[in-house]
C-alpha cells in the first residue's frame, strides 16, 4: 500500500505497490467503494518499456525527466466494495493508483 488521500471535492485515491511480479494484481483498498473512476498502472523505471520505446504519453522511455512508464493492463474487475483485480498479459511488478 502506498497511501490513501482525499482530494478537494471528496474524491479519494489509493496507491498500491506490487513488489512481486504477477499476472493478476489483487488490490485490497478497504475503502468500501462501489464505483472506480480510474486506474493507472505504472512503473517507476523507464526501462520497463525499453530505452527509446514510445511510452504512450508523447514521450519516449529513457528521456531525461521521464521517470514513469505506463503498464498496459488487459482487464480490471471489482471483487467487492473493498477489492479490485487488475490483469496483465504477463507477470509484471509496479504501482497502481486508483481514483474513486
């Protein structure tokens, strides 16, 4: 777990760290929320997508100042009001930020 934060307007975000590479990340946020606004899975290591590879945000991995690389996920499912799962094409480690 990274942190829970409450933004202006009452939206809540939750940070998750997946230290061990897995094809499915199970994230227990324990916020009792039924609706998820967005999910961002990312790596803090630009080499995740290869030096010089396009990262999808208008920049290329390995560029100065580009410290995050998106990790594309295949699916997201809500297990219950306190847990979600994110599926990937292959086992990966990284971080996820969930906005409620």
